[in-house]
């Protein structure tokens, strides 16, 4: 690493401080100037030194340690705060994070984990404040469940990262039944709840620390665990601010949403530069398509942002004819994804990307093509304006959707 770091070590136990300082000194490639102290003068020391890293030992007096973490995070938002404890339980980790810690390390310190954390702190320190957002936000939405939205969202991100060389971040905005972490076989420590509870600290450094990295190179901002009671603490303006900041950090941010038009879903649709609207060729989906467009019109989202994608298409004679839907609903389709249940189910059940299951499967190839189409088409030209012919057309669609 060979970059100078200023480190503040705070603990109620002098022996623990000495052990932490010794471990830092043993690391090769780390040049760290360490200052140490107790909890009683911890905030004063932090103010005086403005360290790059503050290491706070939570053992002994956990309540005071957590209060100190919160105070330092408020006073010195640029300081990376490491919570240290012998008890590296999920509960302890979440408490430290919610108080304002950016890392959690178990005691005694593991040299490899400590080195990784300090390297990360150095890398994050180099990050400039984000310029104007330049990336894209793709919100994947389906008016009904079962269209494969989570599979599509996850694999669009993987294809962008691995095949197109574009940095991609996934956001799971389904706060009641989101499964992106499960679909990618990830176990996130932090979720959108943690960001919202620490919203005053929101910047690119803090936000990056809450993301979970996938082996493909994509990152995930996870939804809260199922059944969490904390989701009410996430206002829509927090979601919009997070998405705007992620746009400055990644080429593409892909948001998976709930099917119901919840507050978080509406925020994701409003913030989107592209809306990937997944439907199937059935009357319930087509009804949902029309209602979705009416809702987007009502909140002022231009129809040019909407890309309609037919999902799970098997060319069945029982499906609604596409030409009929186009005439009746002013439907313009960007892409069609074939039905490939075997590959899709295997990917979901094993927590793998489609490419890892069957690289040449029709579904995987089609998702890869969709990713390229969406990214390359910087100026969508989808025309949803009604023609005189479509307004005159009468039939089953007109009677079903006339209400």
C-alpha cells in the first residue's frame, strides 16, 4: 500500500490498545501514525487529529463505544471508523454499522483482514466527491409477478460487467420480498435500512462501504431481510438520493422493484433513465401494461424512457397475438426473451448467473443482447403515440381495457 495513514485507537483497556497498535506495526506496506486514548477523551482526540481511520474497541463498555462511534461519524464524516470486538456476531456488526462504523473487525485482529480494511480505507480516501451524475438507471418493473424480473435484473448487470466492460450496481428496491441477494448467492451485512438510518453521512465513500461485491465484479445494495420492521424508515427522497449518487459511481445502476406500486417502486420509476417493463403475452399482463403507462403519464415520466420486453415467450398459439396487442394498446416492443425454464430455474436455485449454468442457452444469449441494446441505445425512439388506426380498432382489448 505504502501510503501514509493517520490512525486513532480508542479503548477502555490499555492492553487491547497496545495489541492493536502492535498488529498495525507488523503489517508490511503500511505506514501508519497511531494515536491512542480512552473513551473519556476520544472525541477530543478525534477532533484534534482528524484521523483517516478511527479504531474503536467495543468490548468493556459497549454503550459508550457505540455513542463515541456515532459522535465521531457526525463530527468527522470523512474519517473511516472501524468497530473492533471479540464478539463478531451479526448483531454486534449491525449495531456498529448503524452507529456509524464503516468496517467491523474481530479481535484479536487478523492481519489479512486488517490489511484489506486499511487498503480499502486508502482507496476510499482517494475518491473525489462525485461530479454530476453521468451513469444510467435502469428500473426493471413488471405489473404482475412471475415474469422473471429479478432474474433479468441480475443477469443484465452480470452481462454489462463481464461482457461489455461496464461497471454495474444492482439495487433491490423490493422491501418486502426482494430476492436479489438469494439469486446471486450473497449474504449482505448492510441494506438500504442502514443507509437511511445514517442518511446524514451519505457520500460516495459511505455508500460504497454498504455494497456487497459479487464474484462477477458487480455490486449489490440489498433489500432489508424479509419481515424486517425497519422498512418504514426509508423515505422516497432517501431512495432517490442514493440512486442519484450511484449514477455518479457506476456506468449502470439496475433497480429491481416490487410489483405493487409502493413508495419505493414509484421512486425507482421516477428516477429511471430507462424503464424495462416486463410483460407476457396474456390479458392480465397487457392490462397491467396499460395501467402502468397511465401511472407513468400521471407522474410525468416520458414514455420514451419505457422499453417493453416480452418475457417467457414460447410462441404458443394460446398467447395473445402480438400484432393484435400492438394495434390495440399502441404497444412497441424493444426485445423478446424466450421461455427457458430449465436454465432460469437452475440459475435461481443455485444462486448463479445464467452464463454459469448454460452459456449458450437461448435465454442467456437474449439477455446479453438486451443489455447491449439498452446500453448502446442512448436515445430511445420508442413511439407510444396513438395512431388513427389504433384508436379506431375495436375488439377484445377495447372491451377489457375500457374501464
